[in-house]
C-alpha cells in the first residue's frame, strides 16, 4: 500500500492495481498537465495537475465502491478506470481537446489504443484486467461506468472541490462525502437515495457558480482561444503530427509553439500574458442560430472576413463561439417518494440556473488592444451585429457602446 498526502482529501491510500499503475509513464505524464489550463492566467495558484485530480477520483471511487458493496475484480476494474480516466488528455487539458479531435477523431476519454500496449497494458495483464473493459468504464459505458463518467460521477465531485481549493474560489465547495455515501443503484441507474434533492442541487449549483467565475472567466477564455488558434497553425505547418501532439504535455506544446515561426508571436504573448482584448462581447439572444451552430471551418472563414474588413492580419482576429448553454447535471437522478426521478423535474432551482446560464453566455471576438476598435466595427458589418445594442459589461450588466467598451 502507498499512502499519499493530498491537499483536498488528506491521506489517500493506494493499493492493488492502482498502486501498480502509479509509476507508469502514462500516469506520471499527468503531473505535467495542469488541470485548468489557461485559468492559471487568472488565478495564479491554479497550478494543480491532472495527476493529483486522478488520485482524488480514485479515492472517491474507492469510497463509493465500499458504500455500494462492490468488491473483487469488478472493483479493481473501477479503481483502474478511476486512476486512468484522464490519461487521454492532451496538453492544457480541455483547452486544445477540440483541435486534437478534429485531427485525430479522438476525445480525451477515447483511450482504447493507449491501454492496449506498454507498461499500463502489462500492469492490467498482471491483474487479469481487460484493457477494453477499463476503456469502456472511462467512457462511462455500462452500469459502473456511471461512477467514472456520468451526471453523478466521482470525477465531477473531485474537480469541483479541487478547483475551488486551488483557485481560492469558494463556490465549488460541496459535501462530496455525503454525495458518495448516498449513491445507489436502482436497476442499472446510478441515483442518489431518498431525501437527497438538495444534495443533488448542491452539485448543480456549485458547477453553475464555478463556470462563469473560473472555467469561463473572460481572461481564461481569451488565453484558451489564442492557444487553440496557435495549435491549429502549428499542425498546419507540419512540424508536429496530431498524434504526437495528443501525447504532448503542457511544456512540450509551449516549446513547439515557441520554436515554430508561424506561432512564435502568440507563444510569446502567452508567456508574457500579453493577451488579446475583447473587441466584441455579445449575448446569446443577439447571436443568430447560424453563427451558434457554425463549424470550425465556417468560424475560420468568418475570422478572415472580419480581418479583411478591419484591415488587419488574419492572425489578429479570434472568434470565440461557446457551445449552447446546457446543464448536464440537471438530468441527475434522485429517489423521491420511492420513485427514481430526474432532478430537473423536482427542482425549481434547475430552471432558474438554466436562465442564469443563458444570461451569462457570451460570444467573444478578440484582437490585440490597438486593433479592437477596427475589429469591432468590422464584426458589425460582417456578422450583422448591432454593437451599440450588443456590447455589454459582464461585470455590471450595463450595455455600452463600442467606443466606451474599447477604453477598457
């Protein structure tokens, strides 16, 4: 048994297959991937890694298995999946996941190929565990996959508490111990036991509060958008293959961006935190369905059109269109009066949070500070946005004109 001191869960005891997996290169690589990517540009202490998060997920999974009376080989599969659930992440975690998927067809939870060979495969074989079944659990497949990846998964329970701890933002604080204790299987559905509507709401509320404050903070979003565009150019230059990029860590990607002539300028800006500024910040109801559902190629074409209209270089315009507002946690299942029901049907809080999330949603167009005014006017012409009505200050909710906005 190995005992590890953790900043969130205190002492974590690692045994069995998880202990054997700890020092494999695939797991140790997670030490070099920050959990929150560019959020560190906003919160300097947000330097925790996917490695410590994976330990936390393993720890909570261990607790859930004990409360659910699951043991033997079945439990070992879940332990392995919990520790390995993030090994498919590329550099900067989710920040460049979309780029990697466009070029490889793989998301971070597509780990079948990674578990079939190498030291991880050898460890799994030593414990008579099938890599394909572990990969399926990582994807959230099957009854027990819900523990690793689902609306009530231990992954979510750990990252909310851990991200709140390391950013210093209190909104992610949840009673994760109660959540683990109250998990039940009804049929093949993972649910919270009777009397836990408020427990489920706490998970929902924590995520809803952390999203605008941490995960979608405008500075983190700008840094993420710049990093994505630079990574696309790096792949286009042909110096780095997409499959190799998928296995980079944070340091490897930054070095590659610095050494590539086409991306060196953005790498320097990221190094110095000399980020682009908001030229436009538009609300959900003011953006057309066509733009909301635009493909990556269509967004890239629009960036070029805006740059041409503004008379600036194409690399000086970044169009950031977030996904439509959604709250996956609202489909969590709870037992109410003996029946399994979805949280969205039992909680008036869900509908309120849906409205809040819609109001917080923003489309962003970013450019170097000296070009924001020209780019903003070009966006108005190319995208048909009325900037006098659209551009708003997310901190106060007061709508402002482009000239006022560009001064900040």
